[in-house]
C-alpha cells in the first residue's frame, strides 16, 4: 500500500499516511482541524524482502563464496597528461 505525504497549509503540520490508491485524499488536518491538507510529491521507496534475484545475482558484488576479487586495472594516462577524460 502506498504511503502519501501530506502538509497542512494552515498550520504546517506534516504527516505520512498509508492509503490505497483508490482512497480519497485527506483534507482535514488532524493537528488543527482545518481543511488545509495538501498531498505532497515525494519519492517512492521499496524494500526487497525474502530470497530473490538480488541475493544470488547482485548482492555483495556478484562474487561467489571462495572466489577472489580481481585486482583493479590501472587507468592509463593521456599522452598530453592534461585532459580530464579519466
């Protein structure tokens, strides 16, 4: 269920509410009681839980147990030595 952020334009109170997408927007502020709540644009988040692709394929850099990490390759310098491409 998505979490929506609200702020009251009358008193400045902030709150987060879990609502279904089909639920109507809240209008009355629980702090001051006035109908001044506005829904804010906020970044969504998610959590990966359980066993899944991220645990076996990407978590921990992709190295399996017992394998050694390859050494980082040296970055070649430019012949002129003054560029910022590396």
